[in-house]
């Protein structure tokens, strides 16, 4: 969650080649994420078992990914031009919404890990739907409150020989220390969730391994998690790792810059900024891909939706063609008189 939507490295300016690369990468991430996450939302709603907690969490992840996705055009435009051209309101809105989406995704993955833990250890006692919805509402509230200082601090300022830059400026009267705030965000929405998830997944793996050994010795356990739980666990574990490992480099760079461990701007830091930033953005497109590869039911539902939308499009085109033919026939009757 990069607090500064535009970095101090911007005065170096990207070369023509770098601009083309950035636009290409951003376009791929944007289109895959937009189409993929919309299809995930539709697949979850289309699924008759969409009231299950796991599907509710997947829906929430897709929505938070879409929040991040809508910021991509603004981010790539800023990186390509080297300045922020969208004004104060969009400066506050775009990057606060993006960071809120990242926070929601991170905390949702923690809840998913707890849900999987209870599903594996206590197969009959998963979170109830009402409880899941209340938990997610609390997560949204926490995430929105956490970015309020950014909404206050983000604004556009003009720099000589550079142009207009969108970044955070904390006034003394707000008593907000930028370094402390940055470290707090990283700790709350990255390091702490990551550690909790690692612990829970370790316990889950241990339980599944013991269950497998008991089954292989023909001694069925009293409560063995179904195979479907293991498949869902593998999918959610992959989603979690994709989220954290794509964001780890950008958080690390942001922390090092905030602590003045790395001095900028330099070509090396400048290059690292673009690589880590867009690697971080890429996590929004991996979830739909992972669902499609590792979840047979999700893949089937997404394929059904795609076929349905394609059929409707073809039927719609057919209706327009028929209408056009009727119009032409009508025109012939009008203009070609005996």
C-alpha cells in the first residue's frame, strides 16, 4: 500500500520504451482483472451454493480487486506522463480507494484462512452466513477508517521543473507522523495478516498430512475432512500466496524509502519502483486465473456464463441483422415504386 501515489523518482521521467512497456503491462492487467473478476462475481451469484461462506469471501475478494483495478488507468497515466493531471479530488479518491481495496483483500484472506482452519479441524462447524457477512462489514469499516488519513493528506502540488504531483502532505495540526503511519499500515495490512495466515496454513497442512497418513494405514479418522475441502484449500492457499508475494517487493521498497535506507532518485531505485509497483498491481488478475485453473466448479460456472453471454450477443446480432433486412425491404418498397 504505497502511501505516495506518485514517487520522488518521477523527475527522472520514463523513456519511450519504458512507457510502451508500462502501457502494455497495465492494459493486460486491467483487462484480465476487469473481465475475470466480473466473471467471478457472476459465477458466484450464478452458483446455487453462493450462500456458502467460501463463495461469499470469493465474491468479496473479487469486489476488492475491482476497486484496485479501476485505479490502474490513473496510475499508468501518472507513471507514463510523470505528472498527475486529474486534480485534487481524483488524487484523494483514486489512491485511497485502491489502498482500501488492498486492505480489504488482505483482511479477507485472513478470514478465509480461519474459515479453512475450522473446515478442516471441525468439518461440521463452519462460519455461518450471517456471521460471515457481519465480519466482512467490519473489515470494510476498518479498511475505510484506515485510509482516512490518506484522504486528508493526499493532494496535488506543483513542483518546478517537474509539474503537478499527487502525494501525501501531513500538516502538523493533524499530528500524524508519516513514517509511523506507513509502518502501521504495512504492519496492520501486510505483516500481521501474513504471519497469521502462515500459522493457520501450517496447522491445516499438519492436519491434512496426519489425516492422509491415517487413511493410508486403513484407519479412518473420526473426523476426516472431505477431499473437496482439500481442493478448496489448495486453491485458496495459492490465491493467498499470490497476493502476498506480489505485494512483498513494493511494500519492502516503500518501507526502505520511508526509513531512508535507500536514497533516491537513482536509476536503480527508479527501475525498482516500476517493477515492484506493477508486480503489486498484477495480483488483481491472478485470482480469476487461479480459480479457473484449480476450481472445477468455478471454471464450469464461468464457462457457462461466457457461453450464455456469447449466445445472447449472437442472438442480439441476429435480431439487429433481421431488423436491418426489414428496414432495407421497407426502403425498397418506399423508393422502388413501379
